[in-house]
C-alpha cells in the first residue's frame, strides 16, 4: 500500500484487466451454450426443463445480455452432461498441449466475486485443473447433479475454507487436500481471510 493508504495504480490496472477478461468470457459462454443446445437439437424450452433455468434467462445468457452466475452455469452445464470447467473451456480454448497463463480463461461470478481460472489445455484427457479465488465471507453452492459424472479433490493453497458436503462440514487449512465422496449438494464458504484453492477433477 502506498503512502496515504491508497492502493498502487498497478492493482487497479490488474483488477480492470481481470474484469475485461471475465466480461469477454461471459459473452463467449453465451454463444457456446447456444451452440451446445443446437448441436443437441434442443429448444430453449427443453434446455429450460433439463436445467431448471427459465427460458427467459437462458435467452438473455445466450444473447450475451447478462453475466450468468456460477449457480446458473452449473445447472446448464449439468444439463449438457459436462462440468462448468468443460463449458468454459469449450467456449474459450483452442487445441495444443501448452496453455500460457495469459491465455487461461478467467471467469468471475457477478454475485459473489468468485474467480475461476481454467488451467488445463484443451485435450482428450479426463483430468481438469481449476484454480479458484473466493473472497472473504463468500459462499458458492453446487447441486449434487453437478458431481454425478466427476471425481474431485480440493487443495487449499491459502486462506481458510469451509466446505459443506451434504451433512458433513470440512474445515480446510492451507495445504489440506480433500477428496470428495459420493455426489451430494456442496457449498464452498471462504472464511474471514478468503480462500485460494486448486480443484482437480476427473471426468467419467
């Protein structure tokens, strides 16, 4: 922090860059959702029924008129039989074994400030690596359906994370690694310091 308590200009530039990247990804995600729906020959009504997201909301997302929340995108991705990470990757990634940091898709949840960085290059491998930064006090919940076709581990890099898995509450400290059990409703809750964590998931 600089004299007088103000933040360095570089931090504001970084935050603006993150916002620009997140906004770009939100618009391409809408186009990807539309493409996935058309590939399956589904109407908006059918996707709405499968995902539990209203036709009106789906239409605004597909047209890039709104920034969808993590909760909505998880429902849509699950309806397509894919993870949120896969949906984001299909929207943004090109082929190739190396994915530079500057090219890694970064998406921000407009409701919670949750920031999700997709680390894995596009490939046929079932493994995906995602880094998440969850602000202090923020909560993000995912339904059991979103875990039906994946196995997942969470490694806390820094901060403190309370992870609710069904009826079980796990308190994670830096360095702790948690392997998730059978699919259940889950909630990520960053405590007073926020949480920075790695998610490793395997499809199938």
